[in-house]
């Protein structure tokens, strides 16, 4: 799914203080400023576009450059700024108004009008503090993002406790996102006197999560997580069409005019339970496994399982082959093209809410130089990561993702 809640647990195991005969030495949380340059190129295709009621082209490309800057404020506190943009072109969203292009409207052809491309921009600002013994970590964050049809503001916090000589970790985090949508409807419905629009423009999301991780042995680490999310407000997408089986088809050029828009309940409760198990085989091989079960009150249940096997081929180079499997049941309100009835209360033809299974294959390579020999201004290059992922659903959607990351450390 485009909007989906992801779960990440950090395992801490480093010794962070030492004592001599006269004074206590406290190691800084972050010795020097760090800068990460991240970028990705995403390309997808499919024939079940939600904008055109479950049929039509899903071609989309997206380029996303991001910069992350971590700044040590003192021995204990770190400020992190994460900012990026996403520039995309989409055949699907271009057909919000399929009649504004230079060729006959068609759900399988991208319109060349104003809605064919857009820019997303967002930023996160976080502050973290560690206690003197490094066993307590408190952090807070604020985020903002904006796109052509919505604006989002979020805030949250996290508390982590380490004990048992830092072999055990407990954490809790909470986040709130307050989103405001622009009610942008399919062009033909904006011109209809019988169309009833939506009465909500806001979507509020509240989440709380719990984590537990344990170093089980010198070779084995494990973690468990629980996340709960409550959403309220506008949970449907105003410009996604629905076609009913009990109404006659209406066309303009080669494009079928909407019978209505997607309509979904204004509340949704989500639960996700996950676990990780990482095993150190030897200095060359590590096995990282992950499993998550997800359920919500719209009728979706899903299973995610993944494995990654980093292979350290030299002191500086590591390979990262990976595989991920995902499947889910359909939402109670999902209907394929021209299956829903006009008498139904809720309906959608968004295949993100359909029943499907998916496989994702990935391969990456990482370069690490602990001595940061290559310099850029006052920063030394610590690592480079490159990765390629290929994803395919049994419903026909597929995508390729190329991503790269460059980490620099200041003097």
C-alpha cells in the first residue's frame, strides 16, 4: 500500500562509558555531524488504476532526493533534520481530468494535462536526549509535508529504556498526524448537479507502539513490536471513481464517466504485530529475518515475511540479497470494476484494498570506509549503499526501485 505503517526496532549493544581513578569519562552520543544524501528512482506499471474505477494505466515514475543532517548539540543531545522532495509523473492521477490533454481521453493513456505530474515536499525535525549512563533515551519530533491535494502536520515522541547491561531494550512511541485534504473530484462530477460531495476535509491519525529487543547470545538478537493506529475523518480519496453494475455506462470520447467516487467509513483501527530475528553466522554471513501480522476493522488481514543475508566479501564491501513476501485479504468494501451496486453504503475499486499476494526481490551493495579517506569540504565519506528492488503482485502491478545513499561525517 502507498500508505502503510512500517515498524523498525533499533538494537543497542555498545559500551558507552568508562571510569578512571579520578573522574568519569562520558562518551558523546554523536562525535561529529553526519550528513546523509539519499535518492531513489521508482517506476511502476499495471492496469487497475483506482482513479478510473479499477481499470486503466497505473504507470508512474517518481524521483526522490533527500538529505538527513544529524548535529550533536552537546555530549547528550542530537538534532536531526530530514528534508526531501518527490517529483512524479502519473498516468493514473492525470486522468482526474482526462479531457485536458491533446488526444482523445482513454483510461489506458496518460493525459498530458496539469494533473499528470506534481511535487511532494516534506521535512522531519527530531531532538533526542540520552541520560548520563546512556540507559534512557527520550526523543521528540515534528513533521510537515505538502502535495497538490493535501497538507500534513505531525508530531510525536519516543522513550527507550536499556538495562541488563544494555542487552535488553524496552521502548514506547506515540505519533499524531493531522492531515487536510483538498476535495478534488473527477472532472465530470464537478459539473454534475446531482453529485453529492464529501462533507469532511480532515484526516487525523493517532498511533502508539511498543518495542522489546533482546541480545540472546553473541550470535543472536531478537525483537518484538506492537503498533496500534486509530484514524478518523476523510479516509477515502475524493478523485477515485467507482462504476456500478446496476447503472448504464456513459462515455465521453473513450473514457467512461464516473457513477460516483470512492466512499469509505470515516474511522479505521489498525493493529500490527511484528518480530525480528538476526543471526550472526560468522564474519562473512549474517541472516536477518522479519515477520509481521496486520489486521484492521475494514476486513484486511495480512502477513509479511522477509529475509536478508548480508555477505561481507571484503573489509569494505558487503552484498545484500533480500526477499520479501506479502499477502492480504480484501477489504469489506472492495469491488472490482462494475461490481458494486448503487445501493451499497461503502465501495472502492482501489486494488490496494483488494486480495493479493506479492513478491519482492532485492540486491544491494555497500561500501564502508571507517577512516573516511575521501573528503568533501570538511566531511569524510563513511559509506555508500546502492540497492535495486523488483516487486510484483499477482494482480499485475509491478515496480522497480533503485536507491542510493551516501553518508558523510564531519571533522
